[in-house]
C-alpha cells in the first residue's frame, strides 16, 4: 500500500506505521488522519497482523499537533466541530480495534499528537519525548479527545494543568502521572516497542481482542457493571481454540502455539 503522509510496513505479525510529514514535525492534517485510518483498518483486516507500532518519522517529533494552516482556514463553528469529530473518530477507531496499537513516542507529542498517542493502547516514550496540550495558546481547547482522555489516564488535576497552562512535560513526568507506560533510551525506542508488540502478537488474537474490549468497555462504568462485563467476557472464551491450546500447553509444560 502506498500513502502520501504515512509509511505502512508489515513485518511478520507486527505492522509499523510511521507518520511521515517530517518537514512539519508530522503535523496531523486532514490527509494524514484519513490515510492513518485507512492503514489501521487494513492492519485490522489482515489476519497476519496481530499488533501495530505507531511512530513518527525523524528524531524530533511523534506528531507536533494539528496542521495550524488548516485550523486557521476553518470557516465557522460547524467546520471546527467536524474537524474535531474526524480526529476523535480516529482515536475511537484505535480503541475499538481488536488489534492492539502501541505508540512509540520519539519526540514532540503535542496537541493532536498527544491525543493520538493517548488513543493508543500502550505508550512507550523515548527519554527525549515531550507531551502537552497547547491548544489554549491558540484560543482553543483540545479537540481530538485530549480533555477527556487526559482526565481518564492522569486524573482531573493533571488534565487541568496540561490543558489550562499549555505547558509541555517531559517523558519522565508523563510516566509519573500515568500518561505513558514506559520510558526508554532514545536509541532503544523502536526496539522496545517492537519487542512488546511481538510479545502481544504471540498471544491468541481472540483473547487479545477480549482483553481490549473488557478494559475499554468497563473503564467508564461502575465497578459492579464492569465486573459483569469481565465475567461475561471470561465465560465467552471457555471452549475456544485459544483456551484449549493455552490450557493444554500449560498442562503439558510446553509453550502455547496460537497459530
């Protein structure tokens, strides 16, 4: 597949998707959002792909936000809301995929770039990475989910601080507040992201998708309702080929082969 704003590179069971607008620090324009959605759909539809790693081209940025020239050209509130919904649809697409997506944050992840990373299932950051929601400096609020996912990941206070100040935080602080899961030396970023993706790719796809569904559907529910989702999802896996192989492998003291 050939794209103008991204690179799509399948490698065994892992697909590498690279945001590829380095001259503008991989800013998210309409074309990139559309092509990324298409590539993610292709990865999910390919049974050979069991995990995706998403990163940015170059050493400076994962994605330094939305394309400001496109923002400045928005005609009215209706156009602004439509642009926000397109970005939100992309992050919701990632959350709803059965295939897990790992963000390998190699530099600036600001505005829409931070929101895109937060939409991913796991975030691994280079020690050089910087995170922020600077939309307030443009007279805007985050539009691709930042006001909501920052709250869910890092808490109300952290969301208020990031969204009201517009200030950047470094990778260590992002990890401390729960915005990212792991920080690694810059030179090891893609190696570690691909390693984690490879570990996940070795699990049964039906079980991986079930884990994602249970976590995402239960996250906003009261605990009792979320536990019921967990119980039903657990039960739905009994009798599957994945369950039979996993339990047989354990009892036979061998590594499970999920195909």
